C-alpha cells in the first residue's frame, strides 16, 4: 500500500505542473477556440528564462533563509513576466490576424510558432539536456512508509494557489468579467464596449505567465530540461485540459492532477510501465476526445453554425 | 494554338525526368531525387486528407511508419519472411489504408481541431509502440538488412537509380489516381465537406463514407512511400517517424498549395531541395570562407515553422494555389466578424 501512496504523491506533484500548463490551454481555448500549440514551448521557455535569471543572479546551488524566498520570488516572477510577454507577442504577431480565418489556419500557425520557439531554444542552449541548479533545499519527510519531498509539496501548493487566484480573478475583477463575456460572444462583448483585443492579449499574458511559473517549478523539480521538453509536456497538459473540460479552469486543474496520477500509476503498475506512459496518456487523450469531448466538468456545447 | 495542346505541352519537360540518371552520373543526386520522390508521394497522400477533404491530419507519419515496418517485418531476416517487394507495395498500402480507417472511424464526429489533436496522439502512439515492442522490432535499433527488391532477376542493391524509377512510377500512378479522384464524385464530396460539412450532409453526401475513404486513400499513399523508402534505405527505425516528419509533409502542402496537385509536388520538391541541398551546401560555402560557426542546417525546424506561420498569414492558399481553395481562404481572411464593409455601413448609418 505504501507504493500506492508514494505514487499518489508523485502523481499529484507531476500533475501540479501539468495543471499549471493546462490552465493556459484552457483559458486560450475558452476565449478564441484555438489550441495554442506553442503553449508547451512557452512553458519550456519559462525554464530557460529561469535558468538565465538564476545565472544572472549568480545562483548555482542551494540557497537558504530569506535569500531563498527572495531568489525564488524574483526568478519565478521574472520568468512569468517574460513568458507572459512572449505569449502576448505570439498572439499579436501570429494569431490576431487569423482570428476570423477558418479554424485550421491559426492551428497550423500555432504549430509553426511551436517549431520556431523550439528551434530558438535549441540554438540558445544546444540540443542536449541542460541541468538546472537545485536552488531549493529538499528535505524529505517520512509519513508511514511514504517519502514526501519538500519540492513536491511546493509544486502541489503552488498549483492550487495559482488556480484559486486565477479563479478569483476571473470571477471578481472587471477584466475577468470581460474575459468571460468575450468567451461567450465576442461580437456582443465588443458592442458592450469591451476592448476584445486587450482582453484576448490579457488572456495570453496570464496563461503564458502561468506556463512560466510551471517552467520554473519544473526546472526545480526535475533539475534538468531541454528544448524539446514542451512538446510532450504540452500535449499532456492539453490532454489534461480536455479531460477536465476545455474552457473550464477548475477542470484544467482536475485534469492536470488526474493525468499526473495516470502517468505515475502507469509507470508503477504496467509491466515496463515507464516505456508505455506516453502511450497510455495519449490513449486517454484520444479516448476522451472521441467519447466525451466535453470533458469531465465541461458542458457539451453544440457547434455554432 | 489549341489551349488543350498548350496545356499538355507544359508537361513535356516531365517526360525528360526518366532520362536524368542517364545524363547525371552523380549517385548522390539520384539518391536525393529518389528520397524527394518518397516525400512527394507522402505529400500527395496527405493532400487527399488535408487538401481535398479538409481533415487536418497531424499524425500522418504514423502511416509512413506502418508502411515501412510492414516491409521491414515481412521482407527481411527478422522473421524469415520474404514477401517480394512488388507484392509488399500493394500489401502495405492496404495495411496502411486499414489503419487509416481504424483511426478515421472513431474520429468522424470530431470537429476540425480536435480531429487534428487525435491524429497527433495517434502519430505519437504508433512510433512509440514500434519502439517498445522491441522483441519484434529491435526497439531503437530498428530493423536492417531488408530484402533488396529485384525486377526480372535484376537486384536493386545499393544504387539509387532503380529506386529513382520506382519512385517516379509510383508518383505517376499517384498523380493519376489523385487527379482522377479530385474530379470524381467522391472528390467533389470531399470538397463539399471541406467547405461546409453540415451543408454537405444536407445535400445528401454520405459524409461518413467520404471521410473514411479520404483517410484510407491518404494512408495508402504513405504505405507505398513507406515500403519504397524502407527498401531504399535498407533500414527502419522508430526515430524516422517523429512528429517533425508529419509537420514537414504538412509544410510541403502549405508551401505549395493545399488541394492543388502541381502545387503540392512543387512545394514538396522545394522543401526537400532546401533540406538536402541548399542548407548543407550553403553551410559548406560559408565554412569555406571561414565562417565555421554558422550551420544553416540547425535552422531546419525554424524554416518549417516560418513557412507555416508566414504562409498562413500572408498567402494561405500556397504558392501555386487551386483557384477554389484560394477563394475559400481569402474570403475568410477578409471577412471578420464585423466586416470592413459592414463597419463602414454602420458608420454611414450613424452619420
């Protein structure tokens, strides 16, 4: 049973990262019905930015006490800001012009953006995996036979905090209201005096910033990254967003944790599971899209004619 | 001159293609042409799915993998089975077509972008499965020493020339097939679905059958390409069929012009040429003048990305478009939710 609980913890912390990425997918899809294929690469870019910032700060190992709080906050917020700006730029340059084009056109553009970002990162840090400094001291706790690492708690808590903050933002602020209105009916929102360009840019800013946070956390969590990281992670996070019900913030969270759990348990309980986790996760994606495209928490929306 | 004659005169240069190996004795050139031929076949096949029927398939490399692995498993020492190359061409295109239907069937109800993601998932699952089933496929090492095809007792061996002619023959068959399909009842059904699926269904088109046949026919092309390519390369391994292959073929379509057969061929050839000649050669050139830190081949994926983005933004119909597709895409581009014309009308009314 200890193995089960151990994998539960592992799955939840994995899932925390997927959930943070999935929030960006779900927000963007909710508002402009675009699968922002480049989102996974913005997440990897978050790790790369964090790495550059840490190098700039001269941090290459564990930091303690107040300095730790400072370093973590500065790095994460800067990475979030840089990723947010990247996201806004991508929207402005590549997607805005195609907002009314047939749906597949912006999707193809997004795939193109994804390739461009990957190539940029490859040119930046080379094609091999790069290591990420272990900034955070990582004591682990024993609970029964289960070992819980501090950074696992960090990931889970951070993901939940971010989701709650996002949920409050969308529910209670004027911009959040504008986002919901734009998602519901862009033309009507515009007629009500909402600046939809700003609103959509804001959606990209927040979604990409969350990916930036996920990028930082994943650097700390895995201690390594490479330019192609975002493809697989992005696809899994998209799976999470769809599983939870795309467009639904709480759903993205739920989906993220579920995909993390699926991955952890598949690794443990399927013979040679580590080889098959991707096949299992992508099969979940295919099955959900085919049999319940509205996801667990989403409502079935009839296609607009 | 009679326009029909003039039109057919344009194809005269193509008749010279079979002479290329007789004139050009550089094996690497012929090798390049044969490889480019495989990608033209892939592009022709994907064009049926994406260009004609408008179903965005992001996992097309999976069918290429299935074709290649069929040949590798059924015509090598791997299991001691030696099905002749010519039989395998047909068999593998059939196998790929069956997988096309298997993938297509559950996705029939899906909207365009969800369909794209499902095919992408499928495209990830297939090579991963070939990688993991290492007791049958040798995992990451792949299967090598495939049977060399032979014709009238003449074995192909390692020369690229026979493969060049095989590719050329397959492309000719492929073009004839695709252009006849395009003008057939089925082809018109695909285009109707591409333009408006709901309307197509209401006009009495059996969208299920039409979409499934698009998947099956498209996949069968990559089955052919897979067999010929595997035999030529003498090796099949899972890393030949990653996502970037699917995107490469898609870029060929987007560059040349989705839905237009000459466009697709030109786009495909142009990208192969850039990849295999232009980038390495220009790298050699700048290296020879001392700029050794520049390697243009590192920018390959950037190139695909830029092609996809720039074409979609500025010329979505491709360089050599089909007239119909251009009309569709242009109309959509210049028709925002509230069009410019409507806006001026509103402004006029307000005044």
